[in-house]
C-alpha cells in the first residue's frame, strides 16, 4: 500500500536536530525512522521500549552523574572488572 497518511507533530527544535543527526548516521530519513517506530509498536502491540518513572535512587544517580559527582572512571574493561571486584 502506498503512503497516504500524514503525521504532524510539534517538537523542540534542538531535540529534532539531535535525533535527525542520529537518523542520518544510521542511514535513515526521518520518515523511515517514524515508520520503523510505528512498525515496532504494531509488532509489539505497545511501545518498543520500557517507560517508567525513575525511583529516588535512580534520580539521585542521574543528578550526581550529570554533576560529575561520585564517578568511577575506568581505563578499559579489565580495569572496570577489577574495580567491580569481578
């Protein structure tokens, strides 16, 4: 079936630009990305990703990470495993 429907949405311009840059790197047009999203919704009969409200620990972790607090920097995977005690 040919494309006959139009989708219109208002979105914050910076978010649109960042997302379209990712689509470009993936070799997708915005239309292809939206079609892919709709196909996944159809196949999964719901959103193709989890949607959840972060708990207090997760919110605090996001805030600390954004502020550069309590970060553990690893040189590589071996260093990461060592620091994790694995």
